[in-house]
């Protein structure tokens, strides 16, 4: 650890140590809250201008918000000794390789720490040997059925994670691994699936052994569970398996196509000819090129000209600090303008949402003054006065009609009561669609991926009402929502409903999720004409 100013470790060094401790505690199965407390303390210390070492010495560090007595004690140890004994203890106990393998086969980190300690093993190889020798049963708490499960999983390692990865995480992981080996991301993330089960990287090269070594040496890959001449299955510390395929240069396109499409799609192409790139393979097949997003189910004929991110002219669903956003209206507007948009709609929550601050009619009028000032400053860029208005249990809206009619852009959504019956949810949503001020329905199914299933609303009825009233439906780009999903986007546009591609951004960074929303629209066969916010502002306002 190097010093900040000769008075002890600098803030960045302290933060780094707290983060290392948090990561190890997480692996060791510590409570979510203590792990989070250390991560937050690290973040806080990094952004604190005053030297934290001095605050610790003068006994004033607890004046920083979020620093309690446990963290103060760790900080004192760090400042006085330059290290944290617990980090060193945890590092000998928690073997990332064992933790990753454990998660892959369905055993928690604490279990793996116990196994490692009881049997004196540290590596995947040693674990395999111990399992083969029947020694797992020596570990307290491991019965014959767990033993059998682990042995089977080690012999035939699962090639898919235990649950699907959200799109942002899956994409980030395969991109990082691909960059690390000079390859290209493939598998489900390349098709922009909302949950990824197959993660793959394809790398061109005629020295497969070297490519496999590079893959194994990546910090994210804690263990290689399968290895063939041109293929390996690695696993991350989170227990996520990732396949590496090393393709001869003249077959790179062939292998990339095979590692990208869904199984039924790839099977529908028949035997794949050699091709250095995908275009060459499609040409040799006598078929038009198909973008990865459409390689889900077999398709014949020419694919449509799908909407592209560059055709999006504005974001119609973002939040600000007026409700639960992290950035001001000005900051959101400048960030949207810097992306190249012509407009952005500030759609903060209304009162009924309760779990976060919501706006009433008076708040919206005061917010309108702030928006007017920002518009004056940023013209010709345009900030729209919008709302994400709650649809109440009886189908009425959470704002009075007079304020709704003043707004430029009204979208409505169901937050509370997602478990209502199909009949109740449908009546409620239809009532909102029929309200003259409502322009779009946000996250119509209310699902949270890996957490809450889609609600029971009758989307056929919703789409029919939308066509009648000229209301759009959203495909929400938050990675744990992606709502509507791609198949339902396709149903919507077949019914003649317009789609809004929105981010629901709660920060300037969140605006980047437009690529997730657009990818979902593309998976749903949308052309630019199907997406409302590819249009100039005058056509969006009516
Ligand atoms: Zn919402
Ligand atoms: Zn929202």
C-alpha cells in the first residue's frame, strides 16, 4: 500500500482494501448487508476529499455517513498497520477456483470453504481426486446424495449457468473474455437474449493450444472444466460456464455462426459450409444474411430492415432527482443531447408509487418551470414535460386531468397490484389506454427477470385498444425488465401497435440501455417505422 501524503494510506488505497475485503466476504458467504456495507464505505471513502487516514487518527471518521463502529475498527487497523488481517485469513480459506466450481454444481461458497478446509484441498484437480476417492463423505454435512450430485457434475460439468444471466452482465462478461483472447462474443448475448444461458467466445487462430492457455490465464476464468483440442469450457467465480471455440481462420465465420444461433436455427441451415466470415457462409448457403437478433427460430426469405440504434431520435422515459433518479433534469438533458438525440421526456413517478418519491400536480407544475429554464438553455434540444403516471387499482390515473392535459408526454404504468387477476389487470390497463392523455403504456407486463413473473394482463385486448386509440407500448431497456419481451413486441407490431424504445434511465449512464431496448425491438422484427421515437419531435407530439 502506498501513502497518500506521508500521513498513512491514501483514500484510494483504503477503498481498494475495503473492496477486496468485501469481495472475499462475499465469496465466504457473509451476509449481503455486511458485504454491501464495506462496498458502500469504499465508494464513500473514494469520493471523500478529506484524507480519511487523518479522520481516523483524530477519531472523527464516524462523522462520515455510513461509517459505523465495525468499519471504523477496520479503518483503524488499516491506518495503523497498513493491512487487514482478515483479508489474509480469508485468502487462505476461500479458493476462488473451488467457489466457482461449487456454484457451477450448485453448492454455496460456505460449503466449498468447508470442503476445502476439511479435506485440505485447494484446486479443482484435488477436488476431483477427493470426489473420485469417495472422500467427500468425510466432510461434516455432506451426505451420499450431495456426494453423488457433486461427482456427477464434476464428470459431466453443466455447460449452462444455474439461472440465466441478465443481458448487461452477460454482454459485459463475454465481451471482456473475448477481448482478453482476441476473439468475438457469441452465444445468447450476441442474439441479445433477455436471459443468457449459453455464453461463448469464438477466436480465430491456427494455434489452438496457445488460445486455450490465454483463456485459462484470464482473471475471470477460475477453472477449466472441459478441454478439447479446439474447445474449452471455463467457469467464472460466479459459477458461470463460458465456452471458448478456436476456429481455423478459413472457418471462423462457420464457427461464429454455429456458436451464435439457437440450436433450432442452426439446425435449420443444414450442413454449414466453410467461410472466413458469416457473410461468406450465408452466400455459400445461397441465403440472405440474417442479423444475429433474428437467429432464434428458423426463417425463410429476406429479413426486414431492422430498426437501428442510430435511428432513435429521443428517449421517452427517463427519471430525474425529482423522483428516484440520480441526475438533475439539466444533467439528463445534456447527456441525452450528447448522445445525439433531439428530445428527452422527463417521466418521474407519481405519488401512488410510494416506495420512492412521487410527484403530485403542484410538483409537476414547479417541475415545468425548471424544464422551461433548461429548454431555454439547451434549445433547439427539447426536454418534454412528461410523467410515468401510476394506473390506480380502479383504472383511474394518479394525476388530475387538468395537469395531464398540460403535459407533452404521458405514459402510464401499473406498479402496485401486479398480482391482480387477469380480468382486473386488463380492465385497469384498458381504462388507462382509453384516457385521452395517455400516449404509451410502460413495462406492460411488470416482470422483473429472475424475480417476478409477468403479470396476467390480456395483451391481445391491450393491443386492440392501443390500435383503436393510437397508444404505443414500451419495450423497457432496464436489463432486469426488458418488457415487452421480443416475442410480444412482434405480436404488438403485427397487431399494428407502435413501440416506444425507452431506457427508464435513473442516471445519465442508464441512457446507455437504449441499445438493450433497440435490440429487443429488433428481435421483435421492428423496422424504424414501427418505433415511435425514430420520428421527429413534431410527429411525437400531437
Ligand atoms: Zn415504472
Ligand atoms: Zn420509470
